[in-house]
């Protein structure tokens, strides 16, 4: 029997409206077999308004008072560096972009959660900084959900204690126990690891603390769902904001659930004829509609929906293979 699945999109830089995921969502729906389409609940998590008011407020003042040049490249840099700088974990939760953005994910999970289906499998699709946001959210949630009574007794932060209490009482879905698919497109996650160095960086498929379950795949997945759980990372070798994850360190390189997949996010001809800087914005946004990204993602979603049935390969898999063979990626 197919399972209902929730697919959540989390945007990165250069997303300025709530419909940022619409092009990819529509393509994914068309790529899925018709009989599986009713089993997907799609939701988008828009967080740009948390930080963009601050970055654009400064940019406006700089343009009007210092006469700096305003163009798409400057806005790409301001959004990229500004968003990344804003999403930093702080000790104080008040007015913190990090915790405000994480709260939006929590609220979305609660809205989707259903008493009739508390073990609904969950797939995250993140773009750019959104990949780091999902990864850090999963890491934090997993650690809080597994805090021992002794650890809780040592905390004096009321907000943290409230979160731990909520996670202990909520469904497996809300505490990411059913996290079954992770799709990262144009990720800049490696850039957030340089503070600690490669020896201190772990993928969410591993736990840094002995005896604790990793954040991905979710601990509440059935054996057959667990067998289908995968992490797909799409990147373009010419794209200056998105990167492969395997080169990070041995832990990432040896992770069998993680696959780096190279694509031409900017388009094959543009990749061959134009320098990366010219293609910067197009390449970074091109993942949303790239044929290989769409069809490999649809494969993963379909596999999770049908994990308990283990159906034969469908037409969309053959179409995906054809497209990859035609493009080379």
C-alpha cells in the first residue's frame, strides 16, 4: 500500500517570493506516475523576510548615501553573504534569525502532522543556504529529542527545556523520526565547515555522540523505508555557489546514502560557451528546473511512497535514464 509522503522545500539565496518552489513542484508532479501523485503533500518554507529587510535596509542606505552601484551581482553577494551571516547560531534566542527560521520549519511540520498518519515519511528539498538550514535543523532537533533526563536537569534555559518537552510528546513525524529523503541542490554547506576543519565535521547520517541515533535517516522509519532512504546532492562544476559534498572529509566520502550528482544547472551550451561568472545567477537558480534534478528527485520520492510495496521500475525511471544519457549528466 503506498504511503502518504510530505515534501518540504526550503529556499536559499535569491528567493524573494512564496512561490519560489512552484516550477520544480509542477515538474515533479508531472514526473511522478499518475497513481502516486495523490500521495504527496507539498509545502514550501519561505524565510527570506526574516533577514532580507535587514540586508536590503542597509543596501538602500548605502546606495542613497554612499552612491554605490546597485546591480544583480551586488544583490547576489549581499543576499548570499548577508543571509549566511544572519543564519548563525546564537546563545540568545531573542531576535535571532537562526531560531526564527528554525521555528518556521517546526510550525510547518506541525501544520502537516496528522493524528491519522503520525509516521508519514518526510522528504526535504533544499536549495543553496536552505541545505545548511535543513541540515542544522535536523542536527539540532535530533540532539534535543535524545537528551537524557540528566542532561535536561543541567540546563537552565527555559526555551530549550520547553523544546525538549515538546519533542518528547510530539509524533515521530514532527521530531524528524520519519526523515526519509534529503535532496540538496546548489548547496554551499562546505563553506560553513571551515571554522572547525574537516576532522570536526560530520554529516547528519552520523551522530557525534556515542549511543545516539543520527538525524538522517529517521529512527522511526520501517526497515523497507530505511532501505530506500537516500541523500542526493546536485551540483555543477562551473557553478560558483554550489558544491559537491563527498570531498569534505572521509565521513562524507564514505557515506553510502549520499550521492553527488553533477549536472549542467546553467544549461549545456551556456556551460560550454560562457565563463562561470556570467552564468552565476542562472546556474545557481537553474537546479529548480534541471531535467536530471527533477527526474532523479522524482525517483526518490516515488521509491519512498512505494517502499512497502517495492513496485517495478516505471516509465519515469526509463525517461530519466534517457535524459541523463542524452546530456551526459
